[in-house]
C-alpha cells in the first residue's frame, strides 16, 4: 500500500500541475479576448463619431443655405427700402430688415459654434484612429507571444498527461477510483499527510488506532472528517518534486 500511496502522491502532483497550467491557458485566452473586445468597442465608438460628424456637416450645409437665403432677402429688402413711397411702408420694411439682420447674425453664430464642434470632433476621430492603429499593433504582438506561450503550455500538458497515464496505470483500480471520487468532490487535494495524530487536510485529530494503521501503511485509510486519503508524512520525505521535474522536461 505504501507504494500505491506514493504513486497517488505523484499523481496528485501531476494533477495539480495540470490544473495550474490549464488555468494559465484560460487566463491567456481570456486576456486575448478582452483585448479584442476592447478594440471592437473603440472601433464602434469611432464609427459612431464619424456618423455624428456627418450629421453635423449636413446641418452646417443647411445652415449655410439658410444664411444665403436670409442675406438674399435682406439685400432685396434694402433695395426696396430705397424705392418705398410712404413713411409707414418705410418703417415696416426697416423693421423687416432689422429682423433679417438679427436672424443672419444668429445663424452666423450657430455656424461658428458648429465649426468648433466639427474641429473638436475631427481631432477626437484622429486620436481614436491613432489609438486603434497602436492597439492593433500591440494586440498583434501580444497574440504572437501568446501563441508561443500556449504552444509551450500544450507541450507541458502533453508531458504531464503522459506521466499521468503512466502513474494511473500503476495504481490499483480501487485506489484510483477512490482518488478520483475525492478529487471530484474536493477540488484540489485528495491525498494528504497525517502528522502528529492529525489530518493535515482538515487538521482534525485522528483516532489513535487509525494513526497507527496509517504509519504501518498496509491499508487504505481515509480521514473520518474530510474523507481524504491519508499517508504517514515521513513516507513523503523522499518524494521527488514532480512539478519541477515536469517543467524541466518540457
Ligand atoms: Zn481530514
């Protein structure tokens, strides 16, 4: 049983290492996804702003037409002012001219404001376009690096899975079943040391008779409290660090 437990410890180290590498891969993939969605959002913003600019420009054209029309009417009225006969009519035309001048002034002011809005919108569009170019470059570099990292991680996974298969084949069916069952229920550790009469998984005291059985290492012992498989801590002193070795191999 001691040999079986040693194999389980090795298997657990491999499994933990695989968990780490797989979560590292997930993080890389998530980061790439985040990059892309950030870029997409910026491109959407840019397109929206370009549409806004088009709208402002067509408003500008309409306002210019309005202004031309007002100015034309104004010059007609001014011509007419010189031709009117009665004083009453003169006053009426003069009043119309005043109103037209005011309207022209107001439209000119609006056009000036629109010019400012157009300029700042154009500036913002240029800035966004520059930023998008930079971001695209950054993402391309990041993706190339990530691709290499992911390939390296896949190699590490392959090496670990080969060892995992090897270790599993050497453990008895009953023990491997127990191990898988516990690991599924308690993510992380399925086999833990028993030391000083305690389970190191949950720190509960073990019955003294069971602790003796664990030291003997002739039977499969599980913690009555957390159900994890137990081994005598001293048995693991010479265990090799599988994770470090797997890294060197990869
Ligand atoms: Zn326990």
